[in-house]
């Protein structure tokens, strides 16, 4: 990691890189928040979002990585790409 530095100006609206910067920032925050967390994440009903386990898949970037994700006790199918 680098040393802390102050940000004097944010990304400009309509800048082509703004969505990517936001996604990168959100990814880092999520990884830090969930580091070492192995129990599970309870989402959905609390926020009015339901997940259909039959239609939902988990995609990984490597074939040797196994991720066990369940929705209402049903395991989600793991895929290497979406068609």
C-alpha cells in the first residue's frame, strides 16, 4: 500500500473513467469489509431484493477456484463465463 494522500478533486461528470473508478472503489471497500468473513451474507429480504436460486449463477475468473454460494439453502451453479 502507498502512503495516504488527500484528494482535492473528484472525477468529472460524464468522464468515461468514472464508472470504472467507482467500481474499483466499491470492490476494494467490499473486500476489506468481508476480509476473513466466512459465515455468509444476509441480503435480500431486508432490502426488498429477492434472489431466484434457479436463475442465478456464480462466475469465477479461474477454473480451480471453488466458491460455495447458497440462496435459501440451495447451492448456486458455478460457471466460468456467461453465454
